C-alpha cells in the first residue's frame, strides 16, 4: 500500500474531526495499518473553520503534517477557498454540492450531494460526516466499511448505530454513482 494523505475540512459542528478520527482508528485497529491524525480548530468551535489531517500507511510514519494531500474533502466554500490549492496534482477532491462551488483544479473532482442525500433519506444532519466518510472510503478503498462500523459500534450509543450505518452506506452509494 502506498502512503495516503487526507485533509478533511469544513466548519465546526460538521463532524469533520470526528470523521478523521474514525478513519484513523479503523485503519489502526482493524486493518493493521499505521495512521496519524491531527486537527486544527478555527476561531470558534462551532461555525469556525476546522481541518483534520490523516496519514495512513503500511510503513512507519515519521512526520504527522500533511502538506499535499492525496485526498481533500471540503464541506464548506470557505474550506474549499482556503485549501483547494494544497491538493496534490492528480489527487481526489471531494466536495458537497450544496455547500461548495468549485473551479477546475488539477485533480479528480467528485462533487456529491451528501448533505441533501442525508436530509432526504435520514432527515438528520448529524450524520452528514458519516455519509462523507462512506464516500471517502468508496472512492479510495483505504479501509473496509466493516472496520468503520466496528469503530462506530464502540464509540456511539446503540440507539444511533442504525442511523450511522445508513449514512455510511449512503456515502458509499454516492461514491459508486460518480466512479468512472
């Protein structure tokens, strides 16, 4: 496996950092991979910009900072405006169609209606981040969906497992709809 560098970006309250933590834990605990995860909060915890970085590799990781991600997720226009230039040429840019208008970049662009799909199918925006995580996994194949579900089952209340499973699968289906 090649080293894969992710940047998840959005605004506070969207669950960007939570999604990154879940991805890193799934890689380490259930995929026998190495991972590091870091995060940066903006001026305000809710509503301010957030950024979380994850590096996943089958070899040692010596430096936890991501300067040119292979995968960049932008869930807000502010995040896209701020981070789209750091994406590695030929990388994958994943954006939400409701919140982000993109310009052409030197990347594989995947514009997905994640927020709207969650609202239409589940009706609760709280799992928007899990839908996004399902799309990331579907587009990269970095870990198995089952590994993510194991992490979710350990971290969240049993009352919310089914909703999160649905959101994860919605993201996976969205990713399948845009693969070429």
